[in-house]
């Protein structure tokens, strides 16, 4: 068994009415789709170059118990639309539409307990490794480094837990795939992928990247404090694997933080 972990980012207007509307949407997701785990909080800039984030941006993580996602659900997109309309229609305060983006990852049930440690930690870091198309995906040493750069975190002070995976719905959009919430055009046919060509037997979902083509990795990392993470980035242990991987980092490699609340 597996879950789909979806990271949804959007601008939530700072009004009581919109907060209430968002709460009702989360309640609907929980009740109608048997979703037990949802987390939400504003993004926090790390101060380093890489993934673009906004201080007024909401980060919403949904753990779907089956092959589903907000990005593919017309009903949920229609409800989320109410949170992203221009102010004249009850939406964002500056009168501009804001993109809703989605990143989608699959985790086995055995991986979920550590994953939840990151999401329920005092500070969750999302570290994105956007790999170049020519990265040595079949090289054993490279594969080891991609995983070891995560497991090495367990040897440092202040690390709580986490996990990582490759995105299922994009190979290079580090901010996420834009969800067409304003005008639903049938789920984004241009993003569809012919699953029949995939060697990955689980790749049955519309638009899912074949396993051997995935190259946007996201590490869910839980920390006690920002200072703990920053101290770790200055250690030889941190540099050991990053120095091996960095020649294959494409633009957009970076990170952001969130202090989550659990729904």
C-alpha cells in the first residue's frame, strides 16, 4: 500500500472569511475523501537562492489514501477557486489571480511514520534537488548519495525525522505544476502522459512521470529550529554528499520552511 503526498501552494488572503472557507475545504477533504492527515502553514523564506517562495503563501500538504489528488479533482478545484479570485469577487486582496501549484509524491506506508515526524516537527524544511537531464541516474554511487544526503541528517543535532521521493507530476517545475483552478479545462490534457509506455507498473495515473524519467527530488526534513539546520549546513557531513551531487543540480534547486498546523 502507498499514499500520495500532495504539496499545494497558493495565496490565501489574510481575512477571517477566507480562513473559515479554507477550514471548511479541509473538512470536506477529510470527510468526503477519507483523508486523515492534512497540514497547513505559511511558507518561510530560507534566505538562500533557489526555489521562489512568498511570505504570504499558504502551503497545504494532503496525504491521499488512494490514487487521487486535488490537482485532478474538479469539485475540489472549484472550491479552491473561491480562495484565489480577484478581490472584486471575494478573493486576493491585491486584485490579482495567483497560481495554485501542486507537487505530488508517492510514499509506501512503511515510510509514513518518519514522513509525519517532519510535518509535525517545530520546523519542516522542503529541500528540492532539481536534477539536470544528464545526471547519472543508473550510477550506484549517485543513487547512494541521493539517499545518504538524507540519512546523514540523523547524525546531527536538532533533526527530527523525514523522508524523500521523486515528484510524480513534473521533472523540473520546482515551484509545482500550476493547477487550473480558475477555468477547468478538463484536468490539463496537455500534461497527460501515455502511461502505457511506462515500465513502472504503478504509473497508472493521468500525467504521472515514468519512474525512470523522474528527476525532481523533494526531501521532507523536520528540525527543532532554523539554527539547527543552518549549523548542519556548515559541517563536513553535510558537504560530503552535496559536493558529489551539486554538479547535477539544475536551477531551482533550493528549499523553503513551514511551521505546520495539523488539521
